[in-house]
DNA sequence: CAGGATCCAGACGTGGATCCGT
DNA sequence: ACGGATCCACGTCTGGATCCTG
């Protein structure tokens, strides 16, 4: 059962009110989808459940989840104390497409986000996990400055051919980690010496230390 | 039931002998695959049946059907008089990748081909269609000269931006036709004036007049 | 009947993320 | 607890070709 996509921010916020406090069992029953035993073989299940409830089409590449509103949806697993349990995936890294920050996928994905924190302590069964209050958020100048610096430094390392040395240790809010089916997946890359090589596809992620600020406000 | 891939040309020719004269009903029974009522919703079925019988893996992109032998497999529907009923698809057209003929996908697909003609008169039910004698063929210099000229002229028209005017009328042996799910599928293209536009994805095909020469020898 | 349009299966890529060893 | 590794769904692309109308 798919809902209609909200046409205005007010409609979206109404839908968010109807989401806060509800359990995943509750939501999946209303939407008539079956609930998996755990997330090991369904890692994206919660995110897709929330997408369905809020009425995003779940397809559409390169467009925000709510295209007419320009808003991106991100779920965040948190513990009882509103502390994120995981980093948050932002988008794939496009090596060799050097643009300005404002043209980047990262900026455009994070400019305007609906964060949906979900109480997800590991001892809490999937069905009993509950939605906290969704947060409609816009990137502020200070945050942008930090993200921009992170992005520029990380992209520069990639451009210069240091992709293999680019570990998840770099970056204040944003960092780069593998993003692939497994480590056998490889894509073309040109290293610092100008030689053709292969690296595992990578993605941008927000560190939990960053999203913690959002969830605790 | 998948067979092993032939490791030598001799093994491949043995397999071909076992194929000649047999009906599609016979083959599909041996391979334990169900036979469709007609080809309208299974246009590639015959080709895939023959692939299975001859032991090609059916995956592998950019590689020949028999990678270790460097041989490509092509089925050709023919009538009682060995005249092809259709043109033969070769490969997709890669606009904006101008290389030399010998580096082209067309040359490499057609250098060494196992043609499998199949009696396919329209009044003959799918199950009753029979395999004629497979033909293991290598491109000869005269054929290459004609194919090369066709390919160079067609590619030049594409490079120069005349993709929209490039109809299937051009080319002696080889021509270009749409190759997509339907005519709504579009891909980026730069026209003769240098403007960005969209065209339907295209493929190279061999005219029936060309394959007729092969089937009648 | 030639040329433009179309159809399926299966591989591949991307967006949704969490898992889990050190 | 962090960073490298991994997992599913689903849309898109590609290779297998034939359909079908003017």
C-alpha cells in the first residue's frame, strides 16, 4: 500500500506527525508489508518502509526523495539516549568528476534533509523499534563550511590518485568508505603515478558524531 | 541442463554434428526447458536454447560466446530455400568511441563466427523447426573490406552528428537500426550543430542479403 | 519487405543501509 | 567503536533476437 506523495511541506509535516512514536510492527501492518526477522539480509528494509509511509516513489536517480520539495529522506538508527548507532550513507563517490562544492552530489543531497531517527537498540526486536520525532533540517553555514572542507580535501586526494590510501580516517563530519556488494567489485582508477588500476567503489558517509548533534537537539 | 563448454574447435564441431537436423522440440526436451507457444514474447528464446546446447555460459559481456576459442555464436532463421528471414543483430553502436576498424566491436564480433541456420518458415510451428548444418566461418579479406567500408561510413555519420538522419538504408552488408526496449528509450547525443539532444539507442545489423551468401554455400 | 519498433532474461548498477572483526 | 566488508530491492542496461506496418 503506497501513499500519495506530499505536495507541500505542510503535508509532509502532517505525515511526519503521524509517524512519530509508532512502532515498525505497527507501520508494516498498516502498509501491508511483511517484517523480516532481522536486518542481516534486509539492511535497507527500514529505510524503504519509511519511504513507503511518507510516499516517496523509491525510484528516481539523482533526484531527491521528494523531488517537488527538494527534500532528501534519511533514517538514523539511534539508541535510547538518541545517540546514532551507525554512520549515515550519503551518496556514491564519483571520482574524476571534479566540480565545485555547490554542484556536488553531497551538497545537493544534504542541503535539505528530513532526518527520521529510530530507536534501534540491538536488544530491541525489529518489530518493537519505534520512530522518534522526525527532524526537518536545512544545512546551516557553519555546517556547510565543515562539510565543504571535508569534501574538497577528500576529492582532492582522489583526483591526485591517492584513492588506495584514502581510508575512512580522513574527514571531520564526512568520510569515505567502501560501497559495493563486496570487496571483489572493482572499478577503474588512475593512481598517483598515472597508472591504470582498480579500486573498490566508494561512498560518502556522515560520521555518527555529526548526526548525533542533530538527533540530540 | 547446461552442457560443458567445448575446450577445442574439434569439440565444438562434434557438438555441432549433434545439433544438425534436430528439431527445437527435441532439443528443448533434452535440455529440460519448456517451449513457448511462439516467439512474440520470447524473441531470444531460440538463440538461448542453442547457446545452452552448445555450452556457452550466456553471460560474459564484451567477450565472445566461446571465449577460449574466440568464436561468436549467431543463429539465423531461414526458409526452406536457405534464405534468411531476418537481418542479424551484431552489437550495439557505441557513439563517440571512435576507434579503428580492427578495434571495433563489429570486427571482433564477426571475425570468427559459428552460424547456426534454423529452418523457420512462418507456417512451421516452433517445435517443428529444425537446425540446418552449422557453419564455422572466418571473415575473409573481401568481406572484411566491405564491412569495414560500411562501418567507417556509418561511424563517420554518427561522429559528425547525423545520427537522427542515419536510417537503415545506409550500408551494403552492415546497417544501423534501433536497438532498445521501445522508441521512448533515449540516450544522449550531440547533433551536427553541436547541440545536446537525444536519440534512440542503435545497433549494427547484417542485412539478409549478406547472410544469404553464407547459408547457401 | 525493408526499416523502424519492440520483447524477454539475466547481468549490472545504485540507493536503501547495517554487519562485524580487530 | 571504527572502518572495511557486505546485503537486498529494483531499475536499467545488454545480449538474445523477431515483430509488424506502410
